[in-house]
């Protein structure tokens, strides 16, 4: 398992920058890398966990990802590395 903390960078011009809220202090979410995002989300759905964002690819970041929330509204991200099929 890998845990990464993302701190906003004001000068960031990446595809991810527009999604971040750089004026908000603190962390937005915790991210966990998993082997299979789709399978992990399916397990969470079977346990009635609130899925915030269905699995989708972010090719610019080389990731497949999804978000879910705990009962208190905290966000968690699951990521899976995209493998170059070519």
C-alpha cells in the first residue's frame, strides 16, 4: 500500500491543478493505491459505502481512480496505475 499526501502548488499548471482548491487549508482526501480499482469499488458498494466518483481513467496522470466517502463525509481516493497496452 502507498499513501501519498498532495499539497497544493499555486504555480501548478497540470491537468490536475484545476481540480484542486488551492485556497483551502488542510488536506482534501487520503489516497490508497490498489491493484484493481473496479474490484475495490465493487466491494465497497456491497458494503453500502457511498461512492462519490465511479472508476475512471486519468490518462494524463497515468492512473485509474475512484473516490468514496465515509459516514462523516471524509473523502478517500483509490488509484491504480495504468499499464501501457502498446
